C-alpha cells in the first residue's frame, strides 16, 4: 500500500490576537514553515485582511499547499497543511507555529490521502 499524501488540520488556541490579526506576521510565520521544511513555493502567496479583524492566507507548494484563517477576537487560528512530499514533520510545524503566533494550545488531526495499492 502507498500513501500519496498527508493532510494535517491544526487548531491553534490562545494565540496572540495582535499577531494573528496582522497579515504580514501571519504570512511570515507560514513562510518560515515552508523554509524550515525546505518546501518549494510554486506560485505567489496570497493573503487577505478582513475588516474589522482577521486574515486568511494561502501558499501553493510543489508538495501541495499551506493555508490559514484567523479569528483574533477568539485568539484562534486554523492551519491547513497538505503535502504529497516526503517531508511530513508535523511536530516541527506545530512547534514553529506555536512559537510564532504564541499559541497556548493546539489540536491536530492528520489524515492520509490517496491510499492506494502498490500493485494492480
């Protein structure tokens, strides 16, 4: 059996509201994840600031994508990581994003994607 990808959904609680309301800070944290795992950005990163608060960002990767949506009024951010690459170090991602956004608690769900037989 072959697993073609892994999809991680990371909930970040108790985040620094100022940090997760700043699109530059959020995008920089996401780019730090990409760089630390040596992933390859294949398109222009997208970030949008909502008013009065919150932001969303998306980075297309050769390995797939990284996305985030924030709720500063709740101190919450939802991070979505899908990778078909071999570098699936989700523990490293959790440590990095917790530090960058001052998250107090995290919850992660990892799902295997594209589970196929290796012979037909």
